[in-house]
């Protein structure tokens, strides 16, 4: 069984955040800054972020934010019993156990829309495009997979209806069952607030160029819906269990592997209008694209008749979020793929994301036009907001 307990975002302050805040405060005091002055500087920083947004003249849109409707968690507990799935709420947060892995503790704010909106207001985020995350809905049989997908989709649409100007959603599908998936795609795509489709980087071990998924891609393309990928079952096995390497290294490489299956497997050519967002700045793909191009030139495993153009030409077929945690890396990604393909992401509310996604962008060297695109214009165009 896979476990994801390390990727929790505990209600309140985690030990790491307490230490980080303590170190920052201690550094401020060491430099002669009082605690009151430090608090004032934090408030001023928030004000500067909001002022920068007003100057850019655009709504900040977060493309990468996770949400669990209470109805979805209840469905795991009730309908998932025959798969030994559980959901429980504690004073430390809630936990889920499924064949796809264990998760928790997670904070109530990932369920509670009022807390979410309050944090968005505090951070200057105008709109979140919410999506599911682990344990997804691929681990059950056909009936359960469809049930979990439909319950999440209905719950996400209800969240949009509660906050129609603040929340939109990426629908989820029972991908291992194409007939069910297409039926649910046709249904859920008509729900208020739905703006795209959310897929794992692999589906219970099946890569994204598996022929099983072809009719689903065809329908997604016909509906003109963007696809948002997210790492599942990251690479590495036992070697990445230590030090949380399964996420630190596994997730970005998992994204790159998924993108390469879409490229080398011909999916992007067979569906030329399909638009796919790669999380975490594209993972390892932008950094390794030169090596991947070289392999395309010299390796006999690659059929050039099916893929006449080098992999780097496909970088323009994807969009990318800003969750890279590095100024130089973010600036590299912008140069590599173009600012018109980069969108704000937070990974709300996991500890490997950003508490304040817009503050990260303030340090990035780019033009005002590029900043405006990344803050919201690109996402507004992609999501048809």
C-alpha cells in the first residue's frame, strides 16, 4: 500500500512553519527589528502584493489548488468499505485510507469553503481552479470509480455555485472504464463551474499513451477542455522512501515521464487541439529537454516516421504552473517555454506548495506584460473566465 502521510498540511502551524517563523523573527530581532516591527513588515508585504496586483490590472488565478467535498469523503467511508477504505476526522485533522494510499492529517480548511475564501482574500488570489488529489478515484471497481468521480464533480460544482466568482473546477473521471468515463465527462462538463479535466500522471500503473484512454482524449478534445495533470504513484520505489524523496524527486520526474509518454506515444499528435497543463513547472521536463532531444536524434527505439519533430517542439503544447520554489528555475522555465504558457499555482493547501503564491512571483525578473499574463491572463484564457 502506498502512503502519503508525509504530504500533510496540518491545521494551524506545523513544526516546520513554527521553526521557519521563529527563525525569521529571530533574524529580525538580531538585526535590531522588534517583534512589533516584524509583524508590521509582514502586513506591509501583503499590502505590497495587493498593490502589485492592482498595478498589473488583472485577477490572480490559482490553477493548482486541491479540494475535498465532504460528500466525497463520506463516499470513501461508505461506498469504499468493501475495499477496506476509511475516512475519519480527528482533532488534528482528517485521515483517509484506501488501496491508493494513506493520507493525513489534512486540515478542515481543505473542506471548509469559508476558510478557503478567507485565505484567498488574504493572499490576493481572486480565483482558484480546484481539483482532487490522492487518493483520486481509480482504485475501485467500475461502480465505485464512477460513484467517487460523480460525487466529487457534483461537490466541486456546488462549491462553484456557493462562490461563483471565486471557484471553478477540473472534473475527474473513472479513467479505467472508458464508457463510464465518457458518460461522466458528458454529464459533468455541463455542470456549473467545470472548466477542464483532471488526470493522474498514470492511471493505476497505465501510462497516458495507453490505447485504453484514446476515446476519452477524443471526447475531451471535442469538448475543448484543458487537461490538468498531477503526479500519482511517483517513480523510485524503495530508494525514494527515505527523506520524502518520493515527492521531492519522484513527483517532478513522474510529471516528465507522463509528458514524454504523451509526446513519444503520439497522443499530442493524434489530438492536436488537446491542451495539457504540467504541474510543478513541468517537473523535470524543461530542464532535461536537451537530453531528450538528443535521444530522439540517436536512439533506435524512437520511430521518426511517427514523430518527425524533436520533443522540444512540443513544449509549446503544454502549460506550466509556478510551483518550483526557486527564482532561477522559474526564470529559466519562463525563458524556455514563454511567459504566455505559465500560470500561478499554490498546491493549496499542502506543505510542498506555497502559502503565498503571489509573493513568490514578486522576486521573479520579468516585464510587466509577462507578469500580467502569469498572474491571471493566461489562466483566464485557458479556463474561459
